[in-house]
């Protein structure tokens, strides 16, 4: 009896409350220095170069010449877990610019934990089109759009040996395959944010492919299983980030990584480990690790030649035994500054120092929130959706439920 009375009361209350909350609108944007921060967070400058032991997202203000790099994914295509996603590297500069290098499978889950200003995560540089480097495409393209991006996603990547194997074809086919999803979201989300622009460049070329606001990004060839793997170098105000695409050790990387600050290169499994882990014959294990990838001793040799300010290796499962074996192998050929990266490691780079830490991670993350510019960006009214459901399906609407009325368009 009590239940029967309470339920309609609660339903009534709920509708009234949500309507008044909607009418009130969201609180004022927490916009600081042109970047949207989640409510309750104010980034503070680091004093005297002393950083907190762990990086709590959205609490630290980058210095004018500072660069922060976060490993969102360091693993492999075949086992994506909470512990290790596939390749993705988030680069943030003191001028407010943000860049993604790769967006491998599962990596956007780690990006969401940072609660970034999604509108500013709009530039991706893909080293090649393996799923462990671009498998998170839909999560960023569609998830980023729903989270606050109101301009097109800019996707940079190499050509292939044939047009069907290049970045342009990859992007076009992704967009086609998500047609149902994109079509249905037209009423809710900004029209421009639902677009993606493919910037395909020749995998063979060396040189600048991006040059804006003092940030230069160059591309140069890598040697992987097919034509169309590349590496990148970002330069800004004396800071640099070099990101190697999957590759056999190659001359271009040696040339472009020289004098680099943070230099990331794959540091794959030893043939013995890969053979054991995947249960494959020795010939295949040697071919995969040492002919289409770079095993640890070769990684060390590259870094000994390049002499970066700080070397970063990744692209293996960071289980204790494998981690130790890879580290031991690298140290046979390289004794300079080094991180073998795990997911959610952070590097802060200033004139004075390179600081290596971990992100303080939380699974209970809410969306960052959206900006006023996002909320007012042009979108289709709900009325366009009226004809999307066929009359016979519409006729099945249950009469026992009455939705709140839609506000009249302004
Ligand atoms: Zn890979
Ligand atoms: Zn690959």
C-alpha cells in the first residue's frame, strides 16, 4: 500500500526537480587560461621545481616553457587490460596546446581518467594503422565529440603503398562504418564536432607536416611490416618530443632523434620471450622481434647513438619477469637516462629537469563538463528525429509513460 503511494510521488518529484535543474542551466565554466577544467579544480604552479610525488590530473599548471607527456598506452594489440592499453602518448605544452601521438586500442579509457578539456584534444598524429596504434579511433572521434569537442577532429597519418592502405581511406572507412551511430547523434551534439579531417602525408617524405603557434611536427619514414609506418618529432621553444613508430632500427630515427629531449622508441620483446609468450616457432619469433620490430639490445644501441636527454622504451608486456629481462638487455648497450614505460607514467620537462612520476588514477571519473561554446554550437533540433522511427515501430510506444514536454525552439 505504502509502495503504491510512494512511487507516483517519487516519480512526480523527480520530473519536477530535473526540469528546474535544466532550466537553471549548468554552473559557470571553470575556464582557466583558455582550458576548461572540471569544477572544483584549479591548477597551481609548481614552486622551486619540487613536484608532488604523484601527478593528480588537473592540479598542476605547466610553466611557460614546460612540456608534460603522459603514456596512455604502452602495450600490445592482443591483450588489452586495465593495466596496459595499446600505444598512445598525450603531449601537453605550456602554451595550452595538446597533441595525441597514436590512439591505440583501449587508450582512451586512460585519457578519460585525466578528465581533459576534450575540445582541445583535437589533433592526432598516427604513426601507422595497426590497431594497437589507432584502435581507439571511435572512442576519441565519437566520445570526444560527446564530451565537448565542437570542431572537427584533425587526424594526421601516413599514406600507404596503395590509396586503400592510407590514412585517408582508414578515416573514410571508419566514418562509414559508424554511420548509424553518427546519424543518430545529429540532434544532440554540435554538427562540426561530428566531423573528422584526414591529413594524409607521404610516408616517404621527411619534413614538417604541422606548423602552428610555434609548434613544428616533422614526419620521417620507419621500416615496419608494410610501407606506411612513420615516426614524428615535435619541436617547440627548445622542447622536443620524438616518437618512433614501430620499426626495424632505421637511419631516419637516428638522424631526427639526435639532440632530442624525450625520445620514445619501441623496445620490443626478446625473441626468446615472444616465442614463449605467443607459442610460436623460433624463426617467427626472431622475424617479428628483430626484423619488423626493435628488440631491447637494439633499442639500447639506438639510444647510445642518439644520446637523448631522456630515453623511453615501450611496446612489451610489463610483467615483472619480462620487464626485468628487457631492462637488463637494454643496459647491456645503453647506460643513459631511461624509463621503460608503463601506462599512466608522466614526464615533466623543463630547462632544469626531467621529472618522471605516475598518475594518481581513479576509476570513478565523471565527464569533464562542457563549455558554453560547446553548448551554443550549432546542432540539429530534436524535431529532425521525429521521422527517424517508422510509424509501425512508433505505434509501439507504451501509453503508460508520458515524457516531459520538449521546450519550444528559441
Ligand atoms: Zn605496435
Ligand atoms: Zn605495428
